[in-house]
């Protein structure tokens, strides 16, 4: 199972970006999906998560500005980021809890850079 993330880039303060992450492979099912971010020298932190049923959870720092959603038929998770701030600058990673061949595995995308200029 592979996760392919896209949608990062450079944006000014107050701007918006939409990240996408699609899972590909065969004979798998996905439970929770999420987005994390990491700044060099710091631990990766949870930004937002969504269950297969659509329940969501957000870091306090992004509540009201970011929205996570998913299309189960496409095995894809999205992160709509509005009112971006320089503190949102990081590499963003998507994450999925996958059932594959009877095993539970955690998959990560390759990371996409988000840079917010002041």
C-alpha cells in the first residue's frame, strides 16, 4: 500500500492550500487517516485526523482554519488549509491505518512542503 501526497507549495500569510493524499495498492481497507507536520529538529505532530465514519480531530493550533475530509471510494484524504500563518510552515505527511492481508499497518506518504511567507 502506498500513499501519494500532493498540493504543497508557497503561499502568503492568510492564503489557502489544499493537500491531497491517495492510497494505492490492492486488497486493503483503510480505517483512520490523518495529516501530520514536522519542522526540522522537532517531533512530528498531529494536525488532523478522520475516522472511516467521518469523525474528526484537530490540533488546537489549526482548529477553525483547517478542515480534513476524505473520499472513501477513492481512498483519498484531503486537508483544506485556510488563513495560513508562517507557523504553519512545515513538511506535511499523510498517514493511514490500513488492514492488509490480515495485518494492521501504518502507512506514511512521502511528505509535501508547505511554506507560508510573512
